[in-house]
C-alpha cells in the first residue's frame, strides 16, 4: 500500500523533504511507518521520537492501522510565544 507522508518544521529539515510517499505492507501500523522513516532518515530519529502523528487530519496513536491512500503527518514539537 502507499501512504503520503507530510513532514513539518525541524523534522522536514532533518529528512530533507516536506512530503514523500512510502510503500508499506498491507495492514501496517503508524509505528511501522515511523520505524521506516527512522531507517531511511537516521538523522531524523530523535525528532521522530518526539513528534506527534496525524492520519487523515486526526491525531493518531502508533498502533493505528493504515490503509492504502492514507495521508500521515509527522508534527515535531514547536516552541514560541
């Protein structure tokens, strides 16, 4: 299955892209998506551990099942005032 991944802020800087498409086995979880991102983009590993995940515009847990065509967003922590 194919999942579109949106990457924001400092995390996008570490990955080098703000959007990518990943191929995952059918019935993969969000955790498997994050693990694949860590494998392909090791410099992003610490940021991925701190990031929130959304699937199809809703915050999701790592055990969330993904489906073909889903859109995932990796949202790193931000600060400001």
